[in-house]
C-alpha cells in the first residue's frame, strides 16, 4: 500500500480509482465490509482502491473540547491495519479549519475530482461534506454525472454496524470487556509504549514489571484492571500480564501501565513494546498488604497463562 501525506505534487494519476472517504478508526469488522465492497468494485473494473482519511481527526479541529477525543488507532496503527486489508493507496489529508471551511462544490470539484479523478466514489447515504456539512450523497451524484464518475452507496445496515461497532468497542474497552471489544474489532486491541523507569516494587515481589509511557495522548486506554497480554518486543512474541491503574495497595496516586513479562529477565529500558490485550483477569483491588498482593499476582499469572494458551 502506498501512503501519501500531502496533495500537491505527491499524488500519482490513479488508475480507475475506487475512492472512499472516512476516519476508519479501529479498522474494525464493520469497516471491513466497506473495504470488501471497495476491493470488489476495483476488481470488477480493473481499478485501484483509494482511501482518503484525515489527520488529525476532524473532531479535534471542530470540537469545542478537542482533548476529549480518544481514538482506537494512532495514524501509524491505522496505516498498518489498512495495508493488511489489501488497500492500494491511502491518502492522509492534513485536516485544518481551511479544509473544513471549503464549500461543498469546491470539495467535489477542486479536491475530490482534481486530485483523484475517481471512477467510483463509495460513500454512506448520510455522508456530509463541505462548509456547514452542506454537501450530501445527492450533490455528489449530480457532480458525478457531469464529471464522469459513479457514486455507490454504503447501505444503512453496514453504516449502522460501523457506528454501533465503534461505540461498542470504546464502551467495552473502558468497561474492561475485552472479549466484546476484540469481537467487534476482529483482532486483539493493541497499543504501543516505551519502557520507562518505575519504582522497582514489582521486582521485590518477584514480579518485575516494565512501566510503559504511551506517547499518543489520543489513544484510548482500557479501564483499570489486570489483563492477559501478548507482547511484541522486536522480533520476540512474549506472554505476560498487564496492570492499568493507580496501585492502591502501595498508595499509588498516578495512573500507570505496567507489564509483567513471563520468564523474561532482559534490560528493555527505552525499548518500544507492542501490547495486544487477549483477556481481562480482574479489576483493581486494594489488598491488606504486600503478601496478599503477591499471592494474588501468582493467581493472576496462572489464570493469564491458561487464557493465553
């Protein structure tokens, strides 16, 4: 998949482009149906699939409280998932107020047609674009007749599935319901973090942990609790358990993410870990002391190993 991050001078002449436009956050099961529709249309006409997406997320620009926008994927994660889905081209439009304020007519003629020369545009019946969200499916169809492209509809059923899936995934992750989130995603929810110095308490308990710093402020972090996880560390796929929370037994105040990697004793400070969440083990609990915590961690480890196998 080829990725383009600006319009001027970087885009090729696409061959019979089958275009769709969207944020595709999560690239989940609902989105996969749209991607399958794109691939099918492109195969039918001997064309190429082109996804137009936006960065930053449009809600961060138009929302009055942009910090509240939490995403299932960072841009790099989304690129990886769309590539796996077999898309030919991804165009990442830098989204700003100027782009948001162009008229619907300019959006179709000066942006969509000028840069993409689409053969087919696939959008939802409720898709809105241009200043004041004035453009819709019917306006696009009108321009399509004049400019020589067809407009095909993503059905209400699939669109509802996309919206429901995104909402259910976010709610499930915040409520520690990993089974539901992973079901709707079609893959284990994952995030990346850099290993930073912690307070070394886990080591004294016999459960050394890698404390993670998540660089993306937009990335949605699941609710507090203990999880069974798989860890990509370079070429190695490792198993472990992860705690998200404030560690109430040791009077923690700050929310931390710490991963105990099973049967592992290497120095990985400064390394980037990719964490895939396989299952939920338990909520965050305040124990009577460190011995009770240690006993529970042994139980957690045994449960995690069963889940991960």
